[in-house]
């Protein structure tokens, strides 16, 4: 069993979105979190649940709502009357794969409870630090077009996500197959096809994927272009640079290569960088973040040779 088994299962359940499923696996191999954005009914939660259940690991789902408290996520210390002492009750964040449905429906205070967990893989409760199990991933969904009852994710929160993926509508052929499967009551079963140990081993192999200095310079050029673009107020951070390197390594690994090619960088860059940009007022009116990244990729010189 390997990561290809996970990809095959994802493609059998989530029809017609092989590139999206590949990018999801890329993010996890790079030890990063995933934000799935699109209109309701496009299967964001189905994709997240299928991905999570494909691994032999602990899985928890939290439905974010406006009345959810930080302690409902990370846990809290409580006083035990019988023992006359404080005890810790850990929250659902203590898992391997955490699915957060509609993350932007929680208030900012609850959203911020995830910052330490997502970045440092630990939480602080009552002055004590508790480490999260390995591996630990957050897969979050949100509807970007609905504003009623939602709270926009702050830049610091968005920057914690390695990738932001827009699922999109299925093609007519794939949607037809979906309808026929539903009419025939065909349900694809989802089983764990990869253990935690196998997945951690795959992550370690990803770290060995070679990134030539020319490709590093290419990545740095892309990052620099986001910082000087006339329609961008705040460009990609150094954290984004490291995220782009890691994602490129993982994508190359899924392509059965032992080195990163510029094509790998181009494949992941829009999903790694777009959600990290802050546009100027003019930029918000004239274009989108993804269009800017595509423009940067088109205008940045590509290395002539790779190892």
C-alpha cells in the first residue's frame, strides 16, 4: 500500500477531479494543511472525509458555528470535585486528521485557537503545553461567496494553510456518472489503504527529493515578483517560500521524480501562494489573486536546465 492507493480511492469517489485529489495528497505529503473553498454542493466535505478515511489514522470532524468556543476545540482544565484537583480534558484537536467544516462560521476567537496547533503542532491549556499526535493535519472547508453569519479568516490564519484549493464544478460527463450512481444506489466504499507508519515514511522520502539551486533561484524569483507587483499590497512571506519548496518536492514525488522541475513549481504555486497575497484596492477591482500568480509565472524566467 502506498500514496498511489490513496489517490486511486479518491478518484473513484470524487469523480473528475484528479488534479485536485493529487494536490490534496501533495499538501499532506508536504506536512501541510488544506483549505477547500467553493460554493455549496460541490463535494468539499465529501472530498475531505474520503481523504481522511483513506488513512489508518485517528479522524475527527468539527462543525464550526458562531457559538463554538476555543475550549470546544482544544480542551480545557476543569476542577474535579471528587479528587479536589484540576484535570485536563483534551479537545477534538488531538487527532491525526481534523476536518473543520465551514471554518469561517466560527468567531475569530475560536478560529485563533487553531493558530498554535496548525503551526507548532501543540496547544497551550492553563499554562501547560500539550503536543499533538503525529501526523497532524487540518482539512478545512468554507463557502467564499456567503457573508451572512460568517467571519473572514485573518491573514495569519490563511498563512497556516499550505494550500487553498478551489474545487469547481464537475464536467457534464462526470456529473452524469454521479447521477447514475445515485439512481442505481451505487456507493463507493472508503477504507483505510495506508497506515500512519507508511505515510510518515513517504513524507521522509519527499524530503529527499532534490531541489537544484537553479530551481531554488526560480522559486525565489517568483516570490519576489509577488512582492513588487503593482496590484499587490502584501506579497508572499518567507513562510510561503518554504511552503512552495515543500509542495514542489511532494508534487515531484507524486510524479515519480527524484528532483523538482519548474513544472512542479508551476503546478502548485497558484494554490500555495494566491491565498497569502493582499491586493491593493485597484487590484481587488481589476483582477484576482490567482490571475496575478499566473501572470507572475508567465513572466518569470524559467531555468534552462534541471538535474
